[in-house]
């Protein structure tokens, strides 16, 4: 008994020692990054200022987090590894899995009326646009990248390039030839798919890190071209005055032929926002439907075979060249759809909207949600993008970290912290289980001793 108490005291002492060391490391790491800041005064001179309150607050949070991990989370993980893996899926998870998707679809369809009823017409625009539309754009991008990374197992770090191709294709063709949104939407997807095939050819023999480097370079090449081809793309200045989509030819403006005048209602910008919300919702649901159908086709099963083992895939007679090209083409097509919608929604695009950070954010959604899982990617997009938008309204944090604190500047730090937690808690993502594309008679759970983590 005394030995157990002594071990417990030793563990507590070790936890506090580790927390102290972590706090010192955090102080040394964040001192140049957070503790000091350069600002420009009224004489256009660069001045070095300090942010000690913010620095010590971050160090305290990191130290407390390490202490909690050592005292609570680490023992729980140790007990979890000793616990035998459950072969049967709990009934509550079966019930949640059965009703979650229909409930989620019903909620997103009824989201605009719910927001209007709760916040009123004035504040509903923000919630529908900044949360609803913005999240659905990234859900669609995440599902498109999930084809390449989650299903085919091809690490793509330049996915934002196809997003940019779709956006610039729509902007240039709409301004030059006056084509409508509904004509340019599939055309932008086709052009982005063509660029996906062009990327696929040079990387057919590459895998792993080499593939990631080449796709990263491709994304940067597209961005540099957009910056330097000034005659076509207008460089850093971007493209303005992009035509907005209309409701069967009826524009959403305050003119006599506008949407409000035609239907005899008071003009409000919320009508365009609601229309755009349901357009991107339809595109996102189309992406999910096509992806689920493709998984059950031979090409989808070839993607999954390529992901698991490329050599075994070749031995089965599967053409890996066509398999990789179709994966890149399909993923790029949905990115082109999302890019054309983004340009139509914003009315302005520039190369700053298509940086590597966007590719990293989309890839983070796929990894955090669970590679190959549609539901997991959607949940990760809601958490990451919705969390970023919520950060803009957290003004009370300025009372803790100082008046100059901007929570949105630290979103990538929070994303990295979330990825570390996911790698510790659920290494395969939020939705770790992968259902087989085809089953014989009935679905069966794979025994825990046949997979590396948990049950299949």
C-alpha cells in the first residue's frame, strides 16, 4: 500500500517536472514568435514592441496542458492499450450511425430558415454566408481531395491549384464572353480535370514523399503563373467585377427587373445569400453522391486497391496508370466546381486566395476526419472552418491576452494542436472505420487481430 502511494507520488512529481520542462521549452520557442512584435509608427519607422502578457498566457496554457496530459491522459492511454479490443460495435454507435447522416442532411437543408427564425433577417446573412456557405465550400473541397488521398492513397499537396483553375476559368470566360454561371460551372470542372490529368502523367512513377513534393511544386507553379501572367490574370491586383449567378436570368439587385421587384417583396441581400447557399449545398451533395457511387464501381475498387498496396494492385492486372489518372481527374473536377462557385460568390479573385495554406487546410480536414470517410471529412470541415469563424467573435479573449490579441492569427497553431491530439487519440481520424465497398451477403466486422488499430 505504501509502495503504491510512493509510486503515485513519484508519478505526480514526474508530471510536474515534465510540465516545468515543457513550460521552459515553450517560453524559449514562443519568445521570438509571440513575445516580440515589430510595428510601424506614424513616421514609418519600424519599432520593436513586447507582448509579455500574451507570451506568459500561452506558456501557462502549454504548461497546464502538459500537466493534464501527464496526470490524466497518459494513464488513460496506457490502460486503453492493455484493454482487449472490442469485436462487436456498441449498439449506441450503430444507432447514431444509422440516423446521423439523414439528420445532418435535413439540418443543412433547413439551415437558412432556422437561422432566420433565430437571428432575424439582419444578422442571418452573416451566419448563412460566413458559416453555411464557407463551410460547404470546404466540405466540397475536402470530399474532392478525399478521392485522391483517402481512396487512392496519393498524397496531393497542390490541390489548391485545381481550385484556382476553376476560379480563374470562370472569371475570365464570364468577363470575356459573357457566358452564364450554369454554362461555365461544368466547363470550369472540365478544365480543372484536364489539368489534373496533366499533373497525373509526370507523377505516375512516384509515390510517398516524392509525389507530395511534385504536387506541392505544381501548386506553387500555378500560383506563380497567376501572379506573373499579368496580361491574362492581372497579377496581384486580381480580377474584379466577376458576373454573379442569377435566378433563371433574374438578377439579385434593387433594379426594377431584380429578384425582389419581380416577386413583389422588399429588397434584401439575404435572398442572394440563400440562393448561393442552396447552390453550393447541391454541389456538395452531388460530390458526395458521385463519390459514393464511384466507390462501388470497378474504378473505385481499383482506387482502394491502389491505396492498400500498389504492387498487389499490379499483380491483379489493374492498370495503375489509368487508376491514378482517374483519381487526379475526378478530384480536380470537383475542385474546379468549387473554384467557379467561389469566384461567382466573391465577385473578385486574386492569387492570395490560392496559397499553399489552403491546400494544407483541406488536407488537414481529410486527415483529421479519417481518410476515406465522407462523414469524417464533413465533421472536420465544420470544426476547422466554423471554429475559425467563431474565433472572430471571441473579443473577451482580449481581456486575458491583451487588447492587440487576434485569435484568428493562431488558427494554424490550434489546427496543429488538434492534429497532435487526433494522432494520440484516434490515429486513423475521427471516423476510423472503413466500410467495404462490396460485401458478400452481409456486412461483418473485421476481427481486431487482423488490423493494426481497433476493429475494421
